[in-house]
C-alpha cells in the first residue's frame, strides 16, 4: 500500500519518522548548552559518553549478536510451524477433495 502515490510504504515512513524524531531530541539536548545551569550537565554527559565509547561499541556488538541469534530462532520456528501446517493440510486433503 502506497501513501499519497509518492511511492513510499508506511513502514519506511515510520522508520524515517522515528530516526528524525531521535535526531531532533539530540538537537534539543545540544541546545540545552545555552542555559548556564544546564551546560555543565550536558558537557558531563558528552564527556562520559566519549570516555565509554569502546565499552559502548562492545555492548552494541553483544546486543547485535544476541538479536541475531533470536532472529534465527524465530525464523526457524516460523518455518517449522509452516511445515506443520502443510502436513496438516496434506493429511486432510483426501477428505476435503472427496
């Protein structure tokens, strides 16, 4: 299903909207530096994220590995359930076709 005949599916628009919303919140966080009382905390968060960058890389790699394993298990389960449905349909096929 296409939206407004521009050729984009709603799922892709939702992905784009979520990414742009996240980036907008990052920009709000960046603009908080203008307030003197907030600038210290914004700088502290920035420096903390910079200091733990290698840990974050390792953390996201572990999360991606776990997500990949779950995705493979989900795919295997969906294939197995589809095969069991096909066997059930073939089992009752002579009764339905009579």
